[in-house]
C-alpha cells in the first residue's frame, strides 16, 4: 500500500503486495466494523444516561443486565476503529489529532455531561457514563501513537532526503563526489556534490568562500564551468583568487538567491542546518515546559475551575446527587489530573508545530 511521506512524496512499504492486500482488507474490516460497534454502543449508553431518569427500579435492573455488552461494544469498537484508521490513514496529518479529539470528548464526559442531565443520577446512569469515559481511552492512546510516529517519520525523512527532488534545478542528477569528506556545516567545496575537476579551478574554493554567499557557483554560473574547461589557472592566494570570482550583472539579487534555493549543493547545506537546529529547538521547547510545568498546570487548573463554577451557576437543574456521582473525576480534588493531561497535550502540540516552523524556515524559505 502506498503511503504519504511528509513532503507528499509517494513511497512503498517493504511488505509483499499480497500481504499488503490482506492487511488493507483487515484494516477496513476493523475500521468500519469497529466504527459501527462504537456508534451503537455509545449511542445506547448515551440514551441510558439521558433517558432513564424516570425509570423504575425494576426497569433499571433489567437494563443493567445487558448494559455490559454495549460497554464492551463501545470500548472494543473504538479500539478496532482506531487501529484500522491508523493503518488506512497512515501519514495523514489529521489522523492523530482527530483521534485525540474524539478520545478526549469521551474521556471527559464525566465532567461535562452530568451538568446537562435534567434528572438525578441513578446506578444505570453512573455505569453508562463510566462506559462512555472508558471508550475514549483507546482513541487517546492510538492518537498519541499516531502523532508521535508522524513526528518521528517526518524528522527522519527530512534529515535523510532534505529538499524534495522536484524543487531542485541546478545540479539535479549529479553524483556525489567521494574524493572529499562530507564536512558537517562545511563550505560548498566541502560537500558531496562539489566536483573535483571544477573545484581545482574554482575561485570560490581557492578564496575559501562559499558559492551561496557570492551568489555564483559551479552548478549555476556558466563562466565557472567554462574557466574549468579552459583550464584557467586560479591563484592559490586567497586574496588574489577572490578577484577571479565571476560577477553576473544580468540577474537581480532575488534571482540569484532563487538559484541557490534550487541548487543541490545549497540544499545539502540546508540538510546539515536542519540536523543542527532540530535538536536545539526541540530541547528548547522541552526545557521551557520542564521549567514552567507547575505554573502552567496551575493556570490550566484555574481555568478549568472557573469554567466548572460558571457551568454550575448557569446549570440550575444540577442536583447534589449528580455532583456526588462525579466527585471522583471532578476538576478540583478528583483522581484524574485533567490539568496535567492538557499540559502534556499542549507540550506535544507545541513541539510538533515548532518542528513545522523549523521545516518551513529551512525547506520552504531556505534561510
């Protein structure tokens, strides 16, 4: 099955075609079957929560006898649907976030759904609500996995491939030169695609400068190649060699800069720059959240508490029984640390978008 990489370049996995077809079929069965089971299970549990307020004890007892199958359908169906979607929509940016949205919408029901119930909670309602909450956990887990895998895949592809091949114009198809090592963050003549024959007669090399600083080079400027073909001698002295650097007055500065952005040598330099900056910016984001996690968590908890108080004020139909039924999962004093969960999600989102901004600067603007 063809997948999408971060640069929208199609690539094939290494599995045999027959096995791919089997896995595709299994993933579709899991996705559509699990989605149907999750919808039915969650729908019945929601109906039991909102529609059983006036039920008699005998009716509640009868409903409890078969409630378990709908709780299992919602939980296992959500897990199956998420696993199927993970395979079918691998590489899609929205796959993981959608799972997280659905998962948290279900997992946080114990906080906001009882506030909308017009009647007191009974045993059937409490267990139905717990079933809905449990159904959200598989979506959260698989969603985190999808986002983490997407970030790792994009990082590896960017470091390995650099700029996409179709964006290159100058030097496309040129083989790497093996006579000189690939110096990290080196000058143009220290990178793999600099040709030895041209380099020995290149004024950029002898003056110890870089082609992207001078806006002329062996991949884009005809005069550099012509001088090499004519075996023109370039002085070894740095100052003297700099006088032989050609000057193209027919192109504007913007046009020369665009030539660099399309050059295979400059994009090799960008790969080095990305490899250098990625751990720096990632570490910086992690460090900020590591230092500020406690104040940020308290701010989030304060915001949740304010929303909770407003809801309790305007939802005048809420009763003490409903409040007691959700006390274990309340914002303040509950066993579920909602503020830490939200902070963790914000940290992941911040890290992901920081990497996206870095990719935009390095691979799109190519600064």
